[in-house]
C-alpha cells in the first residue's frame, strides 16, 4: 500500500462515518489517528453526544468485529474476560470467551466498574492478550478499546487508576455539535449503522499499520517530543509528569497523523496538535494548579508554548 492509497482509504472512512456522526469531524479524525497508531481511546463527554454511535460506526466502516460491554458496579472480571466452565460430556473445562475477545471493544461508562474489573483490562490493553486460570489467550493484532465516561455524574463511579489511564493513547473531550450540525442531525433522522459501507478491510488495516511504522521522524522531532515530556516532570504546576510510555505514544500518534496527511515524515505541527490529547490524562496536577482552577489542558498548553519548536 502506498501513502496515496492509504490517504484515500482514510478519507473514505472519514466520509462513511461522517455520514452518521455529524458535526464531529475533528473527533472522527482523532479517533482514526488512534486506531491507525494502534492505540486505545478514552472518550469523555455528556450523554447524547454520539460516543457509542461513533464506536459502532467505526467498527462498521473498518470492517472490525465489534463488541460492547456496559460497565456497571456489579460487573465482575469474568463477565468481561470469560470463564472456564466444566463440560460434563467431555469431562474437561472449556473456555467460554467473554466480550473482550473481539477487534473493537466499546467499554461503555468504564468508570462505573469496580477497580477489580477495571484491572482485568490492563493486560489486554497493554499486551493484547488475557490470562484466564493461568492460560494466556491472544486477542488479535487489531484489538482496540474505545472507552467512554460521563464527566457530569460522579455518583456510583470509580476513578480510573493512573496505570490504566496511561494505556490510553488519547483522552478526547466530546462536546455538543454546533447549531447547523444539530439541525442536520434532526433532518437526517435516526442513523442506520447497517448502511455504512465497509471501506477498510482487516488486511488493508494491517497494511496501514505497517506503513505507519515506516514513517520517518527526524531526530529533531524526537528530541522535541522528549523535551516536552520531560518538561511535564519539572513543571511547578504538575505533581507527577508523563512517563516514557507517553513519549512513545506521542511519537506513534505523530507517525499516524503524518500518514493520514499523505506525508512520509512528521512535523513539529503534528507534535503540537497531538500533545494535549495524548498527555491530558497522563499528568497529575499539583495543589497550585488546583487552587487556581487550572485544568490539565491549561497547564499542558503553557508547557507547549514555553518549549521552542524545531525549525
């Protein structure tokens, strides 16, 4: 697959999803960047902003096997991973696979599950495999998690641990569409997922992943990424800065962004564009920032503006 072919396919995927998800072009673009970068996505937004619909549309357009788990306080790890059940006919235990055995997993309202169930996703998200009763089972190279959470209602929720947040490539803030988009949504009526054309096959997606790995990042770009990551560790407003995994994630996202634009090289603009969504969930703000009402986005934007970009 050439860069031109990849860019054309990505444009077709955007168009397919955009026919159902209206007024969220930047969000669709960011989710596609994450999927092609082999990363997981955390969507945070109020109810009714098409977070679930976006995941379903993506699974249809990219021809991925789609699975969904509605996280609740009584959800157990076995409900997600699966369990070994005794088969009296064969006198042996047989694995009954859980919904995690899929390509694209929608973890709906992930912060409603207790910590024990959330922890069941750690190995799956990092290594794309799960261990059940001492036996490791692969999930497949395309395994991707798109998780959602509602920032408005905190009753009955469990904040995601830092180790789990660090496994998401992006945390994307989902807002309401503008007025024109909302009018278009009403005019279009109920969206039909089944009508979305399957533009990208699993084989083409694998070729896209391989192509992205070949995207060149100049040493100046890599140094710029490392300087930004290290700046989060010494900033007075940050209690805990970003990890080396964050630097690796940002570099991978930059490669994917460049390929989506039809380039075989990354730019400082790519780093600046992806810095906040890659880092907003990976830093812990200090008391000074909290007292002044500063958000993670505010602090990261300040760090980004303070750091000189390569020319």
